[in-house]
C-alpha cells in the first residue's frame, strides 16, 4: 500500500478491510514525512506506528 491508497481509504465512506501482519487494523493517523501510519488493532487496544507499505487489503491477496 502507498500514501495514495491510504488517502483514498481515509477519504472514502466505503468500508475497507486493512491488515498489518495478518491482523485487522484501522488507520488512526498518517505521517507523510516518515511514510508511517498510526494504527489500532481491531482485536485489542494495542496501537502501533507502522510503515504504510506494510499495510494491505486482504482481498488483494485472495
């Protein structure tokens, strides 16, 4: 995934299933300068800063 994909997701009202390391996440914020996103994990209260390129939509790999 790249910053353009993230911006499209954040500006779209449709639901997107986003994953990091096989875990569902939601994007809480983006740091364009560092190419990172702050994500929250759907399965618990953990938050993490991750590289945008490590985020993906699962249906792209099916």
